[in-house]
C-alpha cells in the first residue's frame, strides 16, 4: 500500500531539487571563473591528493633546476678563467723559448723578465678569480683569497669540493681547486715562474731552457682540468634537459588533475540552466491554488 502524498511533501521535494540544481550551477560557475575543477577538497578528495603530490614534486624539481643553473654558471666561469690561464702560460712559453736560444743580450732578457713578471701577476689574479663574490679556486673556503700577491708560490689553498644537488641523492662536484690547476705549493706554476724570472735576471739561459719542461707540464695540467670542467658541464646540461622534461610531465599531470575542461564546463552550465528553468516551470504547476484563490 503506497503512502499518501501531500502537497507539503511535493513542495519540499521541489525545493530540494531546485537547491541541488543551484548547487550544481554554482560549482560549474566556480570552475568557469577559476578554470579549475578542484576549488575545495570536497570537489575531488582523491584528485586533490594527487595534485598536492604533483605540486610538491614540481617544487623540488624547480629547486634542482635552479641548482643546475647555478652549477652551469659556475662551470662556465671556471672554463673562462682556465682559458685565460692557458693563454697566459702559452705567452710565457713563447717568451721562454725566445729567451733560451742563447743569442739574446742581457737587455733583451731583462725585457722578457719584465713581461714574464707582468704575466705572472696576471696569473695570480686569475687564481684569485671571484664568481658572485666567491673565490672559485679555493675549495670550500670561498670567502678567503687563495693566492698571496707577494708569495703565491707559498700559498696553501683548500682542497674541498663544492657539491651541487641536482636530483634525489645526486650531487655533482662543480669546482676545481687551485692545486688541481696551478699545482701543489711544493711545485706550483708560481714557483716555476719565480725561478724563471730569477734566471732571466741573471742571464742563466741554461736554467731558462730547463724550465720549459716545467711550463709544459703546467700547461698540460691546465688543459686537463679544463677538459674535466667541460665533461662536467656536459653532464650537468644533460641533467638540465632531464629536469626540463620532468617539469613538463609534472605540469601536464597537474593540469589534467586540476584544470577544468572549459568547453565541457560551458556545455554543462547551459544544460543545468535548462534543467533549472524546467524545474521552475514544473514547480509552478505543482503548487495548487489555495482556498483563498477560490474566495477571490
């Protein structure tokens, strides 16, 4: 036996349905105005959890990308300084070859000595190069000058490595130390140049000639270090490309989870508007005339 349907029950159901239609229209309006289908946790609890995870991974990936940019800048600067050091040493070698031919008068050797001393000072300046206020050839002691202006041959530089984190559990050492580039204090390039200057000042062409081998060793070492810097740069650039691909993938996943399909939203809004208008029309027919209407 079916229950009795009263006018109040029909009115109540009508209002409930109208309210549901308005809620759906309100949600769709929010999606259209924000271009997002998740505007509050209740919209899609599962989707929200994925969205938060994507945002966290994107944040970490962006930080790694910034680290990679910093690493590439540091490596590029180091490469430039190593190139300058190689050019200085090449010029010193040319002067040494000319001075060692045994036919130069002392005045000529003095002139060569003067230029060698100037180039030695330039090499010290390269050894004390700074990038963003940090000394690049003093290991982890980036706030301290690695080479003394007066006695660079006796300077002791730090051998620590500066590591940049470019991924989860992935660190790359991006610095080269002064000892790697210019040699240990016991036999560095500054000591060789000091001996060369002394030999030129005294006209000791035999010593000048013997120092060519030392210069060649130092030049080869600079070139080897520069090759290592180039290899690190290539590796970091590969990491940079990978991080860029990961960022694009995460952004795509985030967009699929969060962003609303505007064409679908607009279609649904029109549909809900028609449903709402139809509900109002049907509701107006459900409301029966009252006794007062008949007494008029």
